[in-house]
C-alpha cells in the first residue's frame, strides 16, 4: 500500500540545470585600456624608428623618436618652470577657450533660429553654410587687418572655425524630436515655450554637446592657424619659428603639446556633459558595464 502511494505520488521535479555560462567578452574588451594604449604607442614608435633606420625617410625630414622625446622633455620642462613656452601656451589656451565660448553661444543661438524660425531656415542657414565653405586661411589676414595683431583676431578665427558643428548639431537636435512626444505635449496644452524647454531642448542637449566636442578641437586649430599666419604670440608662432629654423624635433614636440591641450579641452567638455545630461549614459570617458 505504501509502495502504491509512493508510486502514485508525482515525481519530484528534477533540479533545474544551471544556465549555460555566458560567453566571455571579446579579447579586446577584456584587455585594460592603459595596456591597449601603451601597446599602440610602442608599435607606433617601433614603426617610426624602423622607417628611419631602414633609410626610407631621412632623419633630417623625420626626426627620430629619441630626438623628439628629448625636445618634448625640454618643451615640457620649460612649460612647467614658467619659461617662454608657458607664456605662449597660456596665450594659445586663452584664445582657444574664448573662441570656444563664443562659438558655443553663437552656435546654439543660430541653431535655435534655424530650427525654430522660417527666416532662420530660409535665410540664415544658406548664409552660414556659405561662410563655412569659405577658405578659413583666406580670412585670417582680414581678421588681422580688422582687429589688429593682438589676441582678438585669433579668438575670432577660433570661433569662426568652431561654431559650425555646434550650430548644425543644435538645429538637428531641436528638429529631431519624437512626433508622439510632441503630440502628447500638445494634447496637454503645453505652451510653445514649455514644449521648447521641456521637450525640444532636452532632446537637443546630447546633440549640442556632440557639436561642442568637435568645436573644442576645431577651436585649437583655429587659434594656431591664426597665430601661424598673423604672428604675435602663442604656440603657433613658436611652431612657425621652429619650422623656419628646420628644428623639426621641436616642431613635433609642439604638435604633441598642442594635441594634449586639445585633448584636455575635449575631456573638459565631456565632464561637463556628464554633469548636465546626468540621466543619460553619454560621454567619451569609459564606464564599467
């Protein structure tokens, strides 16, 4: 009887099998970023030195990595000890930041006008495209003639080169709102200003910061080009002086220094983006998943 009851009792469910282990992440994702960057840098230096050692390029045209590192050490030491490099770096940094600030304000304002007004779309947009299509190098002498040889023409050049991505991305972000969300706001009888600030502007912020990141690099380029053509002071003038004297190792050192400055400005914009758009995972800096 007991055996019959036991047999009629439903069989206990077998323990569930453990879920299959997740496939490991790809190798390139498992390697730490510092290791990847160091490996890439070592390979770049090795190829650089090999090209010179094999005689494919004369070292008078392309300095060796050691000569470039020595020049970079001298430039960096001058920078941190308050020498001429520091003074000219400070001038270039000011021109870049002022130009980026002007580009940010002008780009956002013009982007709003283009996205929100008929005159902006039909008049301002073609004019801005024509201005951006003009060769910027040809504008540098005009800015020098109009604003003199001080910092002003360099700031204007940096702003002119940098504002276009901000303007385009701002207009694209404002125009790219979801139709259903827009209908919802209209059904709730939201005013035009409420729709702009609470819907369109929130949607456009990632686009605006994408434009600002591009502008942060372009502002450095604009300031250095203006210094190179307009004279005065700044790292662009030091690059020109070194190139005229055929001190190509110092030219490379200044180029690396300028790249570092542009990268720092880019990272600053990235940090600000993370603080402003805190509800979205955006930005350049890597995050752990």
